[in-house]
């Protein structure tokens, strides 16, 4: 989702783009190369002429229940892919100076109303452990003299992909209701701003370190649900879906919906990024007005 939006903007700005993909399907105006993270194989021609790597690879955390095997795949897809990229750079002559990587607000775990800056300690649970291992792997690029940037991403709002369609579907069918207590904080961001932040990471050579990549005003799950009802012209039920029901349906993966992550966007604001969408209602109106 991020990659497609980012490629479009990069091409519009005149960048040359190469993509590493498990399925090397042609992309217009883009050079596509294959890699196989499990086998540790990569087409080293992908690095020709490349000055920055934007690393967005990783198994979808919501694609299935978190069995022990599935959790291993989720972590390995992030850590092993990062290590494969660095091993490749160590073997070849290259011009790469920057490594810009995704991470996630799952790093913080479930923190209630606590305002979370990038200096907060990692939380507890699978998502926190996964993000910690992921970021530690990315930081190994410092030994290669690379400028390292990590964006801890929240819930990206886009009409047809990501979490929003799953949240909007019950609302559209008159079954919308808050989840759990409804008081958990949701660190949302419009896809356009997520793409903009990656562009900022690419073009601002002073940008280094970790940044929360969420809009400046997070909202509660109940507020997000009501806002969806308003923009979709649907009523929202006055009662919430109990956490136990979500546990039965989703298992351990229910933490995605029930964790409270009240992130601060102050660091990326201080770095000079100007959000296009700071208010949830404006973001949703843009998304569903298209």
C-alpha cells in the first residue's frame, strides 16, 4: 500500500525507482528485481545506481491467526530481509548512503493514556518483541556508515487497503460499534501523509533516528467508529463489542484492535514535516469523497 503510493510520487518527482519483489511482475517506469528472503537470494543488479533503500517488506500481521509458526514468519520476514540487504551491501561496491525502514507503533505495546514519544521503552507482547527485533536489525546498518531512519507507523487510512476497509465494512452494513472499551487510542495517519513522511526521510539528509509516523491528534476507537458512521451516513450502536468476543474470534491477534497507543507526532513536526491531514474527519472526508 505504501509502496504503490510512494512509487507514484517518486516517479512524478523524477526519481529513478528500482523494486525488489518476491514476484517480479513488471511495473511501468520501474525496474523490478527478484529476491527470495527465505533462500537468502537477491539480484544484486537491483543496487546499481541506488543511493537510498526504502525497506517496506514484511508479512501482513493481520493475514491470519497468530500461530507459533505464523509469528515466526512475521518476525523473520522483517529481520531476515533486513539482514539480507545488509549482507548484499557488504559484498558489493555500491552508492547507498541511506536506509529508511518501516517499523510500527506496536513497539510500545498497550499503554493506556500514556503519551508515547520515541524515547519510550518497548512494551510487552508479541508486537513489541517483533518491532524491537526489527529495529535492532535495521540499526546494524550504522556499521556500514548508512544514515538510518525508522518510521513507527500507526493505522494507515486508505479506502481500499489496510485496516480501514475492515473497520468500515461493519459500519456500512449498520453493524458499527466500538471495540472493547472503545477508549483505546488509535494512532492514525492518512496514506498521503505516510508517503509524504517517507519522501521527507529520503530528501532531508539531516533526518536520522526513529520517528512516530502518526497524525498529531490520535483518537479513541469509539471516536474513530463514530467518525466513520458520520462520513458513511450510518448509525453506530450505543454498545461496544466485548473484548472477550474479539479474543474468541481473533485469538492473540485481538491486541491489534484492543491496544491503546497514544503516540506523539512532535518529533516529526519538529523535523519540519507539515501534515496534510491533522484532523480525522478531514482525512475520512477526503478518502470517502474520492
